[in-house]
């Protein structure tokens, strides 16, 4: 009897809701009618298409098509893609520790990462991985190759490498290797002293470990006598909003605004402010940007610029001001959905607008670098590791020095820091 009452109550409630809010039923009917088109197409393909098609593939294709109608940054991710994106964002994954590219149709090692299984196995830059688990990598899609090389730490992967001999007439030297995957932490920080007073930090991207790595690098540079900093965000595609906020908090304090987000829903409005104490609030700071600096990079640069905390040197940045939420789905796929846009402390949206030709962070001092010079600078910046071949690494470094091109953007930043006493928007050290 009690159960019967419950059913009657629920039914009556539904009728009341339907009577009071007729638009609810109308909206549901509309949604079902729209979905019916997709279901009809799916059934027609399954029953009548000339070849048998996996229905799951069709469903994923429909999901990708829907998301493609939104913007350039929302994305439907199949389970394997979502897993890889999660590991990339976390800044660590199971793998053998190599950077690879395609060259002449073969998977080619750019460099092994120091201390990784590939490094310990004496894999060298230029080695070709010609087989993975006995299957040729000739003309293999690079994403497929990376997917096979990565895996759970502790598991093994069999590869065959080929190395070009010094005697050009000899056969390539091949090796069959079985490597045990380890937890690989990606490099996100490079640091050094430019001279006795100016430190330099290159941020590759804003991944999960970047704040702790950045803090460690700052402490090391400070210990070497750093009195001013060049923060290089060129080519940095962004990453985690939280990481951008945490890095900004190291340089601004007193509850100053760092960034705020605003979307269609009220709950998407969020303010991110500095804390009470910033360890480097008085450290003179110059930030380098170019047209490839995006997202989290622009949050940091915008916060520093609007709070008159740093001088921005270089080019107008990319202009990506959208906040994505990663929403896991029932089958381990996921939806990366734009839910808000972020704004700099002054209320400026930096979202790129091609029609009106505005967006991005505009540098305080513009320095345009020719494309050919950019390419050479990128090559100069690449750190190539030759495990067990230190003498080759030193020779390569010496050879590189002969052909170095000047980094005009970096040189301008150093000049500014050396003349900081006459620049009003750079603070002096206490």
C-alpha cells in the first residue's frame, strides 16, 4: 500500500509539473525529436550501408561532429585520447622517455630524456625506431606510435632500433631492445643565469608539476645571486588555470586580482586573487611572449601587465581566453567543453577576434623576429642528450656556438633589467 501511494504521489507530481511548466514537456519533446534524427541515421547506416560499420565508431563520429560546431577548443575525446590528455596535463605518464618525430617516413628519436629507460639503453638522437612489438613503423601515424610506446609503468615494450653507421657504405646497425616503462615526468622548466645578476626561466607549459619545479628553479637562481628575472613564455601553449594562478601569486600580493572568469551560468563567475605574501614581489621582472604564447601564459602576462608588475617584450600573444571543463563520460571517453572566458584584472578579454583584428596580450615593447631567425633560435634552444657520448655532446655545443644567432627579444629584456632604475613599471629589489 505504501508503495502504491509513492507511485501515485510521483505520478501526480509529474502531472502537476507538466501543467505548471508546460515548456518543460515542450523542451523535452524538442530534444527527443532532434535526437531521433541521429538515431534514424545510425539505424539506416547499420542496416543499409554497403559495408558493415562499428556502431560505436558512428556514435563517436556524431559526438565529434556536434562538438565541432562549437569552437576551436571544445573537443570530444575517445577513451584512449582522454587517457593520454590526462597524463600529458598531469605532466607524467608511463613510457620509455624519448622525444620522437617522423623523418623519411620513419619514427626518429629527437633525444632521449636523461635518466629514463631510453637514456639508460643508450638510444641516441637520430636513431630510428623501425619496429614496435615486431610491427614496422614505416609510415606509421605518430600518435599511434606514441600510444604503443606509452603504457603502465612496470610493463615492457619491445622495439627495434636502427642507427646510421659512420661508414656511409655499411649497413645500418640494428638492435632489438626490451624496455620496461617507467613513470616519465615531462620537462616544463629550463633555467640558467644569463650573467651574475639576471636569471632566466623558460616555461615550456603549465602542467601539473610546474609550480613546484618553478619554485625550485627560482630558489636555485636566487642562490646563484639572481637580482632580476626574465620569464620566457614564448611558444608556451598554456595548460592548467590553477598553475597560472599559482605562478602569478609568487609575484603579486595584497589580494590583487590575477584573473576572473565569466560564463553563461552565474556559477562560472570566479575571481582568482593573490594571497598576503608573495616571495618575489620586489624582484624586477620581464616577460617574453610571441604569437604562440596562449591560455595560461596569457593569464600570467595579463596579470603582471595590469598590476604593473612586469614589462612584456615580444609579439602580441595568441589570444585564447576560454576556460574548458573536462567532463568524463560513462564509457571512459570525455568532453572538453568551453564553459567560460577569462578576463585580465582590468576586465579585458584577450580572446582573438580575427574580424576586428584584436585580442591577445599586447607587449609593452614590441620586437618582431623574422621567421628564419625564429627557426634557428628554436634549434639553438633544443637540448639534445647523447647518453654515454658526452664528448659528442660537447662537440655539438662547440659547433653550435659558431653559428649562433642573436636572440633580440631576450637581449632587449636584459637591457631593460639592467636599466631598471629608470623604468617606472619595474620594481627595485629591497
